[in-house]
């Protein structure tokens, strides 16, 4: 029963001759509630019309209108276009005894507030399981951390992977990853993959999946994707399975990296060059009919991979329609496996020998294979290989 209904009950009892106090007890209402008459207008204390200003130890009251003129004078300089909080601090330096709340009220009443910096809206994933039907339709990205001994801090690895072929498209390494570096990485992918495949004219709907990292949700990154007609979606909080392909890749990468201790970020980059080559061109994937990502993509484009899609379960399966011994004839990868396998000799750095237990410092040897050097995903990395750090086999 609301307060209005209780008042009506009390009025009815009193009109029937019941004592006022007894009517209050029955209706469970106090006399103050019954006799209170609400006033018109805004509740609370009326806003002040003056501001105290101290000038040369002399205090005086200044009308709000003059304070507003002072604010407008300050904001007339584009370099001093403060928000309400900074403006209150500026007025305090001028001797006004004013807080940020009254400054906000005065600026709001006179349309002097700056527009709010609203965060760009996020589009979240619709399905937990991805269902790409061709390469480059669904691409996932994420960041992994690796400890670097010399710098005593973590290095960050930005990985971008194609969910259809499991191919690692791009990898960036640094002691920090910024939204600008994320944009540069995607400029590389557009020029090396999306444009050569003519995705725009083919009207391929490209979905970019990532978690809610601030570097991915930055305004500069979202605007870049929008300008290039790439549909960026975010995974829901605490659901890494929605970004499962790149998380699985990070598990593979983590198993590889835990065998090494990296003295510098240079050694980490050199190690990742070899791992990327081995992952894309030699490591077999069970979900790809036990083929390598590059071989699988080549065979799929040659229509030598049969695809079965289960829409209800959102699952895609593949079947190789040629004998396995003929795979290399179609992919062109006839190089012996021994030339692909990187060797990581022990570091010659004596200062690190005491800190290594069952791990080794990386300094890999790489084979001089033209086919792998042409891989777009590692062109920029192979260019960084130092002939002093590697022993190139002929």
C-alpha cells in the first residue's frame, strides 16, 4: 500500500469518528507523513548566486555572471580549452573559491562543456564457434607474453592467424605493443593477403575476432577496420573459447618457447622466425587432415580437399581426395625434412651459463630455401636475419 492510499485510509477513519492517533496506528503512518504538503520546484538548497573571490587577502563576492565571463575568456584560447574539472583548478588559481561541481553547473547552463569522449561501441561475437568456408573469412588475433632476461621484463608477441587454414599470417614482437602497431600489422595483411586474393571484389565477408584488449578496442583500430570494410567483433568477457584458434596456437607456441631462455628480444625474434617457418610449412595439423597450413591451402585452392559443413553443430570437416604420397607434387614442397628443422646451438655467452638449467639460449641455423623466403607472412622477419648470428647452410 502506497503513502497516498494510507492517507486516504486515515481520512476515511477520521471521518467515521475514529481518533486521529488510532487511525495513524492502523494505517502505519506518522502524523508528519500525513500532514506533509510537498512544495513545488526542485528539492534541496537553492543554488548559490555568488562566488567568493580572494584578491590580495581581500575577500569579495562575485556574481555568477562574472565567473562565466572569466570562463569564456579562458576558453577563448584554443590551447586552454579546459574541461570543467581543469577549469575549476584554473579558477582557483585566480582566487575563486569554487569547486568542480559548481564549475560544471555553470558551464552546463551556458553550453560551455566539452563534448564527452565516448568509447566506440563494440560488436560482440554472435556464435561461439566459427564456421569459415574459405581462407581469410575469419581471422583471429591475440597477444602472448614471453620473459626476456636482459631487460627483466616481458616481451609481447602479436599473432594473427587464419582460422580456416590455421596459417600464421603475421607476427610482431616488441617490449610493448600499441594500437598503432596493431594498425601497421593489419596494413601488412591487407597488402600481402587480402588485396592479392581480391577479397573486396569477391565480396568476401571478413570477420576479425579478438578479445577486449584496449589495443584492439582503440578508436584508431576500430576506425581503420571500418574504413577497410573489415568486420571486427569482440569475444565476451571470460570466454577465451570464442577465440579458440589463436589460443590453441598460443599453447603450441608456449610449448616451444618454454624450452628456451631468451637473453634479449633479438634472440626471441630469431627464434620466432624459425618457428613460424616450421609451423606454416612442416608441422602437421590434425584438423587439416594432418597437413601443414601452407600445403592445405594450396590443395584447397586446387579443389583437392573435400569440405563437409554441419550447420547445426557449426562444424566443418575436410577430406583429402588424393593419395598422401602425391601431396608434395601438388604443393611443390619436396625439400627433405632435415633442411627444415632448425637447430638451436647453446649460447656462447658465459654470463648466462649459470642461469640455465634444462633450457638453452636460442641462436638457430636456418636452411637457404627460396620457397620459404617467399612466404608473405615472414618476409619482413627473414630480412632481419643477421649473417653473423646464423650459419646459412648451402
